């Protein structure tokens, strides 16, 4: 079969061509053909929902189990009485508020709807998609269009016409390209035939918005986990393993910094990673598909299926993924990831507290760390670890000597002066060296953090932010101090002249840099060391208590 392609990505173009394409697609549907259609959620594989033979072909083309009913796509609430009965007034309230949009409502089935469409159930799923092209097609076809997601059964849903062709080329009569799907996850399914209404599938419309309008909603067990043996989910489709790439998926839940760390601990050279944008750089040796910033669930929803699909073109043998929290669209994104994983979940350890300290010389980092030690923290001094690795880590030595030939003496020891000269005042060379150092140092610090178990850890690093170590920290703390005080402290501590002390301070980044990039600041303008320690003790005690409380709250 040849699959026709209708390009309707740009609806501002030639009016005539657009109308012709819409008419052609509508005619195909009316004549019993299968046509993939764009919606705001995912692409649908459409057929005339009243035509038994056509609907049967949907199941064949997708390889979909016969007991999994389809959603009827309508042009609006005015079509409800044709295909449903005993419609509660609340259904109209929801439809008027959220249609066209990513909400599917389950209602009692009307007589016109054939058994195949609802897989024999006496209820029917209905929704009005929010896509101008598909709405025009529905209006012109004049029939409700039954449309499951346009993927082969079991594969991740399609969020572009290209995805559809990948799965369906040659199996269906046509594909209408309406551009990429703006929501990216399927509609929210709400069963309105019971009291209270029940969420059968979290989706593009957050439950919170529904509850705001109609009060509390029950959540079906299939939403949060696999069903116990013998129990039937109310949305038959929720029982199947879904959205799954070829490689097995593990979802790592917990605070983003922790789940990233947990994944880092588990990955090998053939692992793939789905993570938030902020953590992508932690996995330079893996195939990584970032799904958007931690705080942008809209983007995560748009990208989640694309990420799951993309691994099938690689040699990845296992996939680890971070997971958003369950608020707003996070519930739907997390549900798709967990379904792809067959609900294989790992909870990232959440007891440990990691504080990252940074700032210029003479500000009081050492005193602050002494206080943290007193409070029971394990302190990881990055500079010390770095020097140890320079002397003993063969892989790092090899990488450095390849980039800077001759800096290691024939006996294997480092000629520090020579390395210093190679990078002194040469920005590019210094960046090259730093990239190598971070590549080896960051995993080593992470290994030491792991070793420290459920304790408080303090990372001491002047390059905390540049190395990327900041992302494993629960808090990053800028230790700052007025310049004049720093000058005096450095002179006393290192027995150097004032001029030299000032030079060292100007060679470093200003306090403002650390202040703007860290999550908190501890300013040391105390006159004596004792006073600063008192301030620091109070500062860190409070901070540790606050982080602990946050973690406890996350657990509940
Ligand atoms: O966003 C969407 O809803 C997309 C686009 C194309 O509109 N469609 C979609 O369809 O996701 P599908 O077939 O992939 O998922 C429909 C889900 C299945 O889990 C199915 O079991 C459930 O809806 N469903 C359909 N009719 C039902 C009914 N009468 N009672 C309970 N669940 C039903
Ligand atoms: Mg589907």
C-alpha cells in the first residue's frame, strides 16, 4: 500500500491547497481508509469510528489487542448526545471548559457506536482535539473519528509525522502532517460514569486543573503501578507494557541531584541516559537524551516520547532515566517513563546531605570547613584529591601528557612548573587542562561521596561551579568577604607582602561571581576567627536542618 502524505504544517499558505488536502483526508476517512492525523497531544491513527470494518483495520495496522477500546474524536460538546447517553451535567461543564484540548471523557455508549470501537464495553471514550487541521477534517468528514495513538502497539507514541511514517508507512492510506505535537503526551482520561470521577490515565491536562473545577478525583491503581495479578484496570490499555524502547528502562526517582548521582553510579559504556538538561554534562561517555530543564514540564512532555524512541537507533543495551515529581504535567511524564520501564523503579538515596563550598582565597573557606567538620561532616578537599590523582592516577596522567607533551618527567613525576607555564595566561590551554581534570576528578569525588554513605558531606572546591560538581550538591555556598579583610588575612596566613596579596585576589574571580551562581552566601566580615566560627556554626546548623526537612517532606 502506498501511504499518501499531506503536508499541512503551514496553514497560512495557499488556501486552495490546504482546503484540497483537508477534503482529501476527510474523504479518505469517510470511505473507510486509515489516515494518521495530528493532534495537540500525539498523532492519532484515524478511521471512521462508526464503520466497523475500518475500525477493525486500525487494530490490524497497529498490532493492537482487540480488547483495547479506542477514543472517538469529535468536533465539540454538541456531538456528545449522538454517541453517548445518560450524560451527567458535569461532563458538559468539563467539555465546555477544556475542549478542544487534552481531555478524554468516558461516558455511557450510545447505540450508533459499534462494538469494535469500544471493545465491547458499554462505555465510550470521547475527546475534542485541539488542532486546527484535524478539527477541519472532522467537520468535513462529518463522522466521529476513532483514533488511537499512531505508533505500532507497544512502541512510544508519535509526536511528529516522521515518527508515524517510521511505524506506519505502507500500512495505512495517508498521513496528515500538522507539525510537531505541542503537548507531547496523550490526553488525560477521566471516567465520568462513576462517583467520584476517576482518573484512568494522567495526560496533557493536569489533574489539579480538573479538581479545581469539579472537586476531588479518584486515581485508578493502574496510574501509579502495575496491577495486581487478576485485577483489571478500568482503561484496558493501561495493563499493557507500553512506550517501550528495545533496551530495558530503569526509572530513578528522587531529587534531581540525587537521581543524577545514582544514575552516574550505575551507568556503563553501553548505557543510555534520559535526564534533565542540567545533568546532561555528567554523562560524557553515554548516549544522552535530555528532556528539558528540571523546572519546565511543558518541554519534558514534548520531548519524552522522542527521547524514548531515539534509543532504538543506537546500540544502547540499557536506559536509565530521571523522573519529574508528580505535580502538574509531571504526573503524565513520570507515568510514561514508568510504563516504558514496566514500573521498574529505583529510589535514589535521599539521606545524604551534600554541601558545596566555594569562593576566593582568604574569604574563610577553611574556617567554614572546620566548623562543618565539627558538625560531623566528611570534607572532600578537591585540590588535595586533584594533586593525589596527578601523582597516582595513570589514566589522568596519560590524558594530560597527551595534551601537554613533556610535562611529565621520564621517571613519571609531574613537572609542575612546566605545566604551570603551559597554561599561564593562556585561556584556551587552561580550559583544555581543566576539561581533562574535571573529566577524571568529578567521578572520583562522586565515588568518594558514595563511599561516605548517609552522612553530611562538604565539597571544598574553588572550581565547584566550573567543574559541574555543583549539581550533586543540595546547597552551594559562596564564602565571601570584603577585600580589605581578605588582604590582611592572606598577608598574615601566607607571610606575603600586601602587594602580592592584592595581586592574588585580583587574579581570582570576584565575590559577585560566586554570589550570583551559588544557592546561598556566607559572608565573612567578622573581626575575629572565633566570631566567624560562631556565625558559620549557626548558618550551617540551620541549613542542615532545612535540607533534612525538605528531604523528609519529599518522602511523604
Ligand atoms: O491524546 C490522546 O488521547 C491520543 C490522541 C490520538 O487523541 N489518543 C490515544 O489513544 O492516546 P490510545 O488508544 O493510544 O489510548 C486510549 C486509551 C487506552 O488506554 C484505552 O484502553 C482507553 O483509552 N479507553 C478507550 N476507551 C475506553 C473506555 N470506554 N473505558 C476505559 N478506557 C478506555
Ligand atoms: Mg497509545
